[in-house]
C-alpha cells in the first residue's frame, strides 16, 4: 500500500525552476531515501511534502488524500512529521520537558496538573517511553544545551515521535556527526522505522545503502531513478550524475 504519492510536482521561485515534474511513491512501512547532488532540489521537495511550501503545480497524496499546500500543523495532525537539518528544540528545557511538551501538544492538553491528573500521568509515561527509545534516559533531566550534537538530534527525533506520526521525514539526520554518532543514529532510525514509514535526505552513502529499502535519486529537479539499493548502485545514469562523485 502506498502511503505517499508525489505526482508531477513542479516548483519555481520567481521564475527559477527548482523541481520539474517530480514523481515517485513511498510504500507504507518503507524506509525511503532521497539522494542527489547539492542543488538538486531535495530540501525543496521535503519542504513541499511537509507543507512549508506550496507546489507550483502537481499533486501530493498522503494516504490517498490530497495534502499539497496544507500547513505543517495540519499535516502533523494527519500523521506526517518532519525534523530539520538544524536542531529544532527548546535549548533551556530538559530532555524530559522537551518531549513532555511535544506529547502534551499532540494530546491537545493544557497544563492543569490537578484537574487532569490521570491524563498527565499518561503523558509522563509516554514521554518516558520515547526518551528510552531514543537512548536519552540517562540524561533526561539535563537541559538540551548541555547535550552533545548527536544527543540533540536524537532529542529532536524524540520530539518528532511525540506526535505519533505514520510518516517521518528526516532531513540529513547524520550531517555533522562523528562516525560513532552516525552509527548510533542509524540504530535509532531503524528503531523509529518500526511500524511506521521513514523518509530521509542523506549524503552519507554508507547510511543510505545500509538503511534504505528504496532510493530515489533527484537530479536537476527531476527523479533520475527510483528503486532498490542494488539497482541504484549499478545504474550507470546514477553513477554519472552522483555516485561517481563519492
């Protein structure tokens, strides 16, 4: 079953054409990587799928419903959530407070502890579960600004999970990481992908080929190829356009 369908999407900015007829699909519970040279339009594509930009033309279907142009807030409540290249967390809040805020927001619950104690306890339990999943239990009471870069990215993913998404979009999740941090992030992404769909933009080909079920190659604003990792690795067009640079 296809959870996301991108159909003939174009995007231009004041006459500058960035995406030109992008078409591909993502299956439910798939790990799908978008790769391509710098300037190929990858982040613009994610911005359109996640609601930051409207497509100039074309269609975005999420669970067979047209969502092109809907706001990130609406898409979040429909089950799609995105993290960014730059960490997007509350630096002065603790790990626990960051995740708790995300869980509470998703539940539509304002902070009235004594009036809604049962719901608060459920929120706390869910936040603890997420923190454990992203490997931050030992630092849950530390403020975010004290965390390492890799831990901050893990926290951002934890906040993303607090909205209970069906489709998670991660924009360069391993950018700027050490090899050890990258290995931990791959493990985390594998965990995140259990029972949900994962899309990533990624430049580290070791990460891409170890993680992805399907790879789509974006080049000059169009999808050059889309398929299983072995097919992409051996595609001469992909080698010429991108992999040959690695």
